[in-house]
């Protein structure tokens, strides 16, 4: 192991635009971030559509911790550590289901959907002196936001909305129905999960607009379209030209570490239903066209279908797809993908969207395979003792100050051009602040982006 002899703020130097490779490989750094990042942050653990009725449960994760997301008899959502208080055994063994209680397969200790210890063998004898109320499952703080469920172990953390720091406008928009209706979205079926040999931060923040022209070049050359189904631009002589993006498209970041891409809408923006992937599916094409036109009337400047913020530390959006990077050691990540559809969409539309999501964004997807290969290869090429002495470069547009979104666009956030490393600099700066701060008092943000 290579010793760490620099502060976190030097491992991440925002002024110079450099990041040490140690933060992706070093076991000591990893152990510290499990304590200082994942125990303190608000983490995405699921959606209310996964536990719609009392007794429903679904398994999730908070960092390396396995948790049970449940709904109790009073219709309240709980997030419980999936570890029996007796000997620490994994308590719930099913990914999802319905149950009034959870019984450990080792010695039979049983807990209800609130996490309270309700039954155990020999209580009247061997456990007659034990106070059962002190031995319930560890329970996280829980808040729901437009159907999404978030949890934190830190009792002193700010509320979830305060934690979002102004990005809640974008998050709320992404969780609405395609037509902008409230409570309109649901998780489609189960989750897609896979493991990859890279650090959890490698795919973060989940907004990198400058890689596609190279990483996904073979895809666009073969099909002539990108993941959205819209044609790829061609240069003179028929060669592919790097898509520079709309001049109205920006990277947006918040001092709290949340990042995204945002397009300022225009009347001539293409309708999602007009994408080439729906050319042979008229029912879906017409459904999306109709919904998107309603969305534009309802939401105006927030009508884009791709403004979902990557919430620090490990949640990201790809269109209507949430991707969570769960750490599994310094050189391993378990990626969980949630596909969202309209709750009231016809089954034909849901089935087609399911196929579309997996074709592009699943572990065997056309674009996801490209990304995974890069993430793995850069890990292999960076973990050696010589490579770890060389910092990584995040200097694109380093000298350009961000645009204050509220005064320029009437939207929250700090805006930079589409091709910029500012989102990454903000993310890693916030990571370093979490790693150095002793508590939430030291994590207070001084710069406003609201």
C-alpha cells in the first residue's frame, strides 16, 4: 500500500484542476470515505412504487451496508440495517416481497416492519432480563421526495431538501411523469445489477459530455445514431464529426457536489417521440409525442427529459434511468440501475421502454459496454506504484468562472459550457471537504448557487 502524506485538499486540488490517483486505489482512503462520506450523506435507497402497500419490502444498499426498505402498518417507510442484533447474521434473504416480520435464520430472532424486536426463543427464561426495546434493528433517517426514498445514518445531517442545495428543482422535474404530472412515475420491474472492477468514484459524477464522440464512435459509425436515436452529425467527406452539443446546453454544478447537464429549451427542440428508435413503433411514438407536448406546456423551461441531477455522492441520471454506484472495496463497484416509466402507460409502451433501456444502459447495453471497458482499463492502468504518483487532469475550462444560473437563466446552479471539467472539480472538491470535516458544522457551504 502507498502511504498517504498529503491532505485531502491536496489530493484534490481544485485550483490546479488535478486529482491524485490515490483516491481511487488506496485502502486507507476507502476506509475513511466509508466513515466520512457514506455515513454522513443522504443516499438514494429506492422509490415508493417498490413498496406501495403496508408490509411490502425491498432490499437496498447504503454504501457497503445492506438495508431493508419497508412500509409499516401506518404506511410509513423505514430503512433498516439488514443485520440481526443477536449474532449479526443477514436477516432478510429475499430481494423483495411482502412480510409482517423478518426472522433470522440463525437463532430465530424476529423483527417487525419498523425494526422493533418482537419475538425470540427462550425470552421468558434465558432472556427474561433483556430489554427488547433496546435491541431493535438499526434504523436510518428517512425522507421521501416526489416518490424517491433517501436515507442517512447521520442524525445531525441537514434535511434532505437543504442537502440538495437548490438542485431539488431539477430532481423533482425528473421524478414527474413524462407529461409533468405528479406521482406519475414508477420503477419498471426489478433492478439491473452488476459488478465492475473500478472504484465507485470512477463513473462519478454521472455527467461526462466530452467522451461520447470517441468512446461510442463505433456505435455511431455502425448505426448512424446516438443512444437517443437522433442522427449523428457528419463532417465533410462523410466522416463523423464530434457533436458539440446545443449552444443552449450547459454543465451545471452546486457547491454541495451535485452536478448535471441542462438544456435551456427552445420551441424547435425535438420531441422525444420523434427519435429514430421509435420509427417502427407508432403506438409508442404517438404516446411520447402527446405526453411531451403536455410536459412543455406544464413545465416550460424545465420540460427537458434529461435534467436529472447526479446527487452527491453516488447517484446519477441517464434520461429516465437512475444509476447508483455502490462501493465494494477500493477497486470494485456494484452498479444498480433503476428504469422509470409512467405509472399509467400502456403495457406495450412499458415493454418497449424496458427493451430500449436494457439495449442501451444495461451491462450488455450498446453504450454501457463501452463505458465499462474504459472504467476497468483506467483502473488497471492506474493502480501500479508508478502510475499512482501521477495526478489526473481535470483542467478543461479551469480559468473560466461559472455563470450564476439564478441571475442569467432564472435557474439554480452554477453553469459552465457543455464541454468543461467544472462538474468534476466541484464533485471532487466536495468529496475532499467530506473527508476532512469532523462533522456537519464543518461541512456548511459558504457559496450559494440558489
